[in-house]
C-alpha cells in the first residue's frame, strides 16, 4: 500500500511540474568569493551586479554566524538589507562595524557568513516556477594587530605531524586556513576528491591518510586562489618547503 501511494505521489508531482518552466539562472552576483574586513576600517563596500539585461531585481543582504544564525545585532552589519538593482547595473552593500566588535578576539581572525539573495520580479506568465537564488561567502574580520602578519606568507608556517591515522595539521597562526586538497603529489592534492575543512586559528585538524614521503596541501588564499604547498618530513614533523 505504501509503495503504491509513494509511486502515485511521485507521478502526480512529476505531472504537476511538467506544466511549469523552471527559471534558476542567477541574476544578482557578488564581486568576490570571500571577504576580508581589515581592523583598520569602520566599514567596507562589496559590489553586487544584476546581470539580467531586461529586468530589475531586489537584493537581500545579511550576516550569519558559522552556525547559520542571522545576526541582527552583530559585530558587523550589512546595509541596506534590501535594495533594488536595475537591469545590467551594479550597486553596493556596505558592511559596517558596531560596538559589538569589541567583544571579538583581537589576536586572531573571526569568521562570519555574508549572504546575498536575489528576489526576481513577478513573472507575467502563469506557468513559471521562480526560484530565489542565494550566494553565501565567508567574511573574515582581521584585527589590526595581525594585519602585518597577513602579508608574510603566513600559510607556509603551518606544519604536519604524523599520527597513527594520518597527519595532524597544526595551524599556529592567527588566521583561518581553508584546506581543499591533500595528497602525495601536487596533481593529487588539486584534483582528488576531498572533504573540504577549515582550521581555526591556533588549532589543529586531523587528516586521515596513508603515510606519504612528500605531502602536498592545497588551500584557498585571500584572493580566492588555490595554491598548493609541498612539505618535507623529518621524523614525525613535516614543514612547508615551497608553494605553487
């Protein structure tokens, strides 16, 4: 009985959706894949674009913590929360600090999510299913005290320690490191399937792996680039020897 009901429901759903055309092309886009907010600034602007040549869109902007909670009284706020963006044009979203900023650590980065959602105009056609698409990028608040360190190739200061299940990545820096690849060659680190993770400042993360003579690790830098670091191991400790 359950099988018959499930089959009937899916058939009805498919038949219903067949009457609609699905419009899922993103029109409102962001000018970067991650945002760095320097502690020397009270506010910064990010550029958004409406790439649709014919219709205006509404754009919603807001900040969330890493758990996905919307921050209405957070350390950083996005304004305006809702704006109209004309066809084939650009606009700005201002990210501004609040007194809550004083509660953030000043010796390391803090991470949030910046969200941008497009609200499409109402379609003149009745048989159109519209979807509001959303972009979500990491927003890094970088305190003034660590800005100079950010220019010194900080990622190359991380180390690996051999452990029973693979390697422990030691991030002794005050920055968040997003790792997108690991392997025994540059090609493997860049192309193999890998579960992306972020290592917070002054913390560690264990990577399951077989023992390899020359580990390679790919990460995302401030500009959205994906450099790969090579390591040399002496005993159980591996240090960065180069970056490409």
